[in-house]
């Protein structure tokens, strides 16, 4: 396609002395293989009807090697149909993605759970989406670094620590020895957070104790205390949280290069804010330091509180500059829930006043809530949180009901695909039964499609052609669809939209089904050629699923 596009660009330059960029897009099969709106782009400059320009171009475009047919549609769209040998040649690199991000350093920050709290369904969602986006950007040539950020200091820690010490009956760290397994430790932390939150909201005396304890936890960090009883409990249970996170990430098949605890970036955040105290950026207000967002259509937020402590806002400032210092990124992708959208707009707008470049390099993506079918929303504060593991366990139960067996690879594929097939931004209504179905637009359906394609190849005793030079009509339709893969992944990398890959894979599987229904493969005179197409199809399914973080099984 690039050769055709280059030839068209030269043609436009020579005939019309124009510098308009020629863009080729896929079109419906009945119209051709590709379409361009270049005539409409030139219409205003030339003062001519776009259809007239298009008709003038037809005889010249038909001279381009590889172009079989040129037609004009609508107000001036130019449709091109290519020779079969050109389509066949494109199949050789069908699994390759344009390297549009080559040489770019990318930091992908996602998941972001807080130690001392439980992983909920939202963490599962952002982990799945973040991992897919990181995979896709890496496939487009980017040098991708996956990182994670969480609050190891803050009021939630004070709540959990207060309730945990009450539960243990002592601040003696030896009482923690009774908790041997990750499950026991996680349950203690989760129950303590719920109890601590309830006490903070309902009991004024407990609230004061929690605030005092929270300040003591800050001192543990500032004084680098590892010897006091409080410090030993804190550091031990913080490690429990990270062990729990690691177990979960291992289960879903994602890894992180680095965890950034808030405590490690808070000092830099304080420094950056204080260094830029001036009108229009960070200003004093009632003993605190704030950024006034109203002139920008935003709202005011506190970056350093009245006690001189950094807020979440200041810590995020420290995080952004820490990532820049450590990676010198060209692109920083941050994925959070929708509730963080306005918050992040204020943080980035504040930074933009003194470092607009780092803000221009930052892309903040948000997502909605994960709810079970029926629109159920749950809350960790009330104790009825929809845990990340609940989603996986529900999928496992649904899969057992359908198939009579447990297969975590199918379960993960089901959950991940259910999340990824929908454009990021809105709420996700998760239906366990629908997710594990082997029919329709689901992860297991595509896993089965891959296994089925591999089984077709395995049944044959013929050698698979290494390439093909001619295509029959039924073969050609499938071949054209196969050549779209790299472009789709490239678009997904550019727009950070993994749902494009899901949509393509499902459409491709449907196209293959139509091909296979009308074109015998095994024991056909064109068996070797058709096996080549089946093999390319299976390779694309495998790579596409793996980009989404989904296992592509050889058999099911």
C-alpha cells in the first residue's frame, strides 16, 4: 500500500503542484480495496469541483503499477482496486505493525492500587487495559516502561493501621506472626480498612486517634524509622500489600518494572510546588498552598495543606517529574478512573504554567466503573466492594457451568476481552455468562477460532505455500481483510484504543467463517494455497490476542 500511496503523492505533486497529503483508507469490498479523498482536499485551492478533479486523475492513476481499477464515487471519492499479486504480496508482512513509535520512550502508568487496601474491580480493569495499550505501543516500536503508583502514606493508611492494632490488641509486631498466608494477611488488611473507615466517620474520638496515628506514620517515613513497634508493623504490612499485588498481577499475566510509592515522590512534589510559588501558579490561601483553576475553567485544589504536608496533588507533581527524570520519556500514559479526570486536569494545568512540554507529553486516559450485570455498584468503604478476584471467580464459575471444567486461560481471556472490546471511557457492565460464551463476540470465541485454524493446518499432509501469487475470488476477500491487521494495530497505538484490535479480530473471524464455508481447504486442488491463508489467519489471531494479553491456545 505504501508504494501505491507514494506514487499517488508524486502524481498529485506533478499534476497539480500540490502538497496535500494523500491518505488511503479501506473501503467496502464492492467499491474497491482503498479510497482517497484527495480530490476534495484540493478542491478549494484549485477552485474546481472535486468530482471533476477526481475524473481527471483516473487515467493517470490507472497507469500506476499494481492498480487494477479506479472509480469515482459520491462527491469525489477515488476508489482503487489493486491487482491480486499486490494483495498477495501484502500478505507476506500481514502480521507486521508500522513502526510509528520507533525511537520513542514511553512510560505507561496504570493499575495504581493503594497498599493497605483491597484490589477492586476497577484495578482489574485498568490493569487489563493498561497492559494491552502498553503491548500495542511496544508492537509499534515504542520502548515501553510499565510502572505503578500507590499511596503508602495517607489517611487510608492511618485508618487501616488504627483498626489493625485494635484487632491485634497490641502494637507489638510479633502479633503479626499469626498471619501466615497471603489470604490471611489480605483479609486482615481489608477488614481493618473497612473498620477504620467506619470508625473515622462515626466516632469523633476514634477520628482523632486515627489522625494522630496518620501523622506518626508520616514520621516513620521522614525519620526513616524501622525500629519502633509502629514502624515494624507498618513496614511489615506494607510488604504484605505488595506481595498481594504481585500475586494478583502474576495471576492476570502482567508485570511492572517499578512501583512508585507516594512516600518516594512526596519530597520532590513539595519542592516543585514551593519552587513555583508565584501569582498564577501556586499561591498561599488560608495557610495552605493552592492552584486556582478557575481562570482556566477548572477549580481550586490544595497542593500543600495547612500542616505543611503534601496532598495527593503535590505527590502527583512529584511523580510526573520523577518519571521524567528516570526515563526522560517522550510519551507518558496515565490510566485512571473517570473520577480522577477533573483532578488530573487541575494538576496538569498547574504544571503547564511552568513546564508546558512535560504536559504536552502526558496523555491521561480515564475509564468508568465496573459493575455486574444489573448495574450493581459497590463500595470498599461499606465493605461490599466488588473485588478484582470476585470478577475472575465469577468467570471461572460461569465457565465451569458451560464447559464442565476450569481453565484459567479461558477465564482470563473472557474477562479481558469483555473489558477491552468496549471503547475506554464509559462504565463496564460485566456479564460472566456472556463473557465465557464460545459464540458471539467473546474472548473464548476467538480463542476457539485460533485453535480451530491450527487444527485445520494440522490435519493436512500438504506443505504450506510460503507465499502465493494469485487469488481466487473467495480467497481474495479473506486476503484483503488479513492485510488490514498492521494498520489496525497502528491506529490503536496512535489513539490508545485497544478496542479497535478486538473489533478487527472478531470481523476477521467472521470473514474466515464465510471463506471456509464456501472454500474447501483439505483435499482441494488449491489446498497448499489455502493452507497459506489459514496459516496467516491463525498467526494474526495469535498475535492479536497476545497484544490484548489473551492466551491463544493451540487446542480447546
